[in-house]
C-alpha cells in the first residue's frame, strides 16, 4: 500500500509540474503585450517660456533614526517655474509657485521596499532595481510605513486615501512638485536640452533598456542631483488626473482635482519612447491597475516630505 501511495503521489507531482510549465510559457508570451500611449494632437498655440525659473539650492538629507532604513533625499528650495508642455493639449503653460520639500534622490528600490514592507512585488527581481508592479495604493502604504519607522506622522488615511499635507511624514509628490524637481530650473522640453539626442545619457527608455527596468542611479542625474527622473519607470504622483486641470489649478502648490478615476504618472519608462520622457509630459493610470500584459512592471515611485518653510510650517 505504501508503494502504491508513493506512485500515485509521484504521478500527481508530474501532472502539477506540467501545468506549472504551461503556465510559465503562457506568462512568457504575455510579455510581448505592450500598452501604447495615445497621441494627443496639439491644439494650443506655441508659447515662449521666457519667465526666469528660480534655482533652489539642493541639499542632502539622510534618515538617521534607529532603523536600518537609510535613504538619501535632496532638499528642494521653494520657487516659481513655468509648468506644462506646449505640445500637449492637456498641459498648457502656466506659472506655479512651489513650497520647499525633500525628494528621494532615487526611485524606491526593491531592497528598500523589502526592508519596509517585508515583501517584493517586482517582476524583475534585482535589489538595486526600482520596485515595480506596485499600485498607487501600494506606494501610499509604503509612505505611511516609512513614516512610522522614522517616528514621523503618517500622511495618508488608508480608509479615505486622503493625504494630510500638514503631516511631516512621507507621501507621493504632487504633479507640480514632480515637474518642478524634474525640470531643475530648466525651461527646455528635456532637462538636458531641446532635443532627445542625448536622452541615452540620462534615461533608460525603449531604445537602450534591453527590454527591462535597470538599476537606479546608472545614468547622469538632472541639474539638482536627481536620478532617473526620466525613463526607467513611470512614477506615481499624488494627484488625480484631469485633462483640463491646469486651467483651474491654483497658482501656489496645486494638489490636483479633489476626485477622479485615474492618478497621474510622470517621467516615461523603459519600454516607452523619448517623447514620453519630456519634463512636461502627462500620463495617467488607474490606481489599482494590475494587468501585467499591459505593462504593470512599468510603474514605480519616489517619496517626498515637507521641508522648513513649506505650507503649514
């Protein structure tokens, strides 16, 4: 009887292994699926961006609490800049004033996410790669947990998903903060110039990524010392997306619409083209998006927190 039981168990294992193999092959075939960004026709007239942009001083900040979680941040001084992209119908040029804040120098890595959350959801598992396959809510939970580990006040209510901008903990950047940090005082389509000809020196995108995300910090930073602000992964922002939001947004510290279906993502990604890596290019995604066939492994994030002189301090 024992021998018969063993043979039955062995046969079951072979069947199970065969099914796993077919599942793996099916998933491999899905990798070829790719979501395309929509081409938006430019309807607004070209505008001259001649307003001088304030150049904040950048400074480093490293967590020095009792935890082992230490991440470098860059302090961005407040200032005024021209936000938008005159080639996009949803991004008319307009002036915005931003309060000071800290921002992660790098995208949150898989190693950092693992230390804070105890798990690594990424498809392309490499410690120094940015964490991917994260929904907007996953990024928000990370922000709260990181705040808790550093004994800071959490920014998010996980029932309503509202952000308390007065809290001193971590949160996702607003769309305006993200673009201000990305531009780093520049007014050109890319933070390194008018043309995408040098993009390969600053970003991982469809022409040089090799078909997958790459380790953070391997390309040149922007003028304020921030890495991978274009390319590698799309970055979740705090804001809901609205196509005409810029026409109604406040001139100081805009925080996006009060409600909506999708969240803003910025910066382009490893399987997208150069045009998506422009500093003012807007994109959006469902906060619960989870279909690997359409590139769920293209979304990541970095954190910000308020600095002295910010609203509420």
